[in-house]
């Protein structure tokens, strides 16, 4: 009987020791944490950015009573001739996302060197004499709406709105062509108003930084410059940009 009691006491002690050991082991195990779900990304909010790119297009000059009023040059129409050059500037805008759809507004102001020159000759006694007519877009501002589709961190959008730019028209005539015994240069810069439309894609690298590539067609119409020279200007622009979101 005494032996049985000792055995029971020993078994109970062993059970308590094993339970205590298991409890201690459980307490020593580090807690297991689950990673939080990824933060939801939204395009909604203000942003500012910088852009740069390349433009190409066409311009034309139509002089009704002698090119830019220079006496020796007759009235003429150049027809369309090519322009090309770079653009660079800044952007500000606001986006509002509704599910997978986005509506926003954007404005930008760019320096521009998109230009082209038409070279011609006029008849003079004993031969011909050279002259040239040039067009250059000095700066460009657009104010546009953007509407697009959001897929994950990518935005595919169309855009359209108003455009405004500074167009310089220049006429150069040699001394023989001018008819006044000296080379003549006349230039005039005017602010043009027109419209623009295009499309692009933008990708958000983080919640605060995105990059875009877009195409814009810009039409700045026709306008009289240098008194009698009617100058038409239109251009295509492809540019890339980086935007900082708030």
C-alpha cells in the first residue's frame, strides 16, 4: 500500500513538471504577426510636376500686298512648311478618382523652340534675290480636363481644352530683294488662342510620385502679323513628365 502511494505521488509530480515545462515553452515562443493588407492607392488630390519633349508641325504665311510690307517682295503664299523643336516646363493639376474612373483638371506652361523657315526668291532685273519667312512658338500654355480609366497604379486618359501661345513671325529680305538698297528684317510676336486635345498614360511609382507620357495636338489658328502677313500655326507634341502628389 505504501509503495502504491509513493508511485501515485511520483506520477502526479511528473505530470505537474511536464505541464509546467510545456507552459513555459509556450510562453517562450515569439508571437506570430500577420502582415497588414497593402494600403489602398488613390489618384485623388493635387499634384505639381515638370515635363519636357519634342514638337513638330506646320505653319504657313500668306502676304496679301507684298511680304510683310517690304516694298520689293510681292504678295505670295508659302503653303505649309515644317516646324520642329523642343519644349520644357511645369504642370499643376487635380485628380478625382471614382472607382476605376478618374476626372481631373490640368494646366501647364512650357518654354518652346518649335520653329521653321521658308526660303524663297523674288525676280529682280538680271536674276533673283533671296528672302525668308519664319515662324516660332516661343511659349505654350494649356488648360485642360483629363478623363481616364484607372487600372492598378496605371492611368489611361484623354485630355482636351484651351491653348495659348506666343508666336513670332519673322521676314528677312536681302538688299537686292528689299528694293530699298539694304537688307531688311521685320518681326512680330503675338499671343495666340486656340485649342488642344490628346491622350496619355501615367503610372504611380509610389503614393507620391508618378511618371507620364502624353501626346497633344495644338491648333493656334491664323492671325495677321507684321501688318499684312497672315500666319497659321499648328503643332504636335510628345512629352514625358514627373508629378509629385499631395
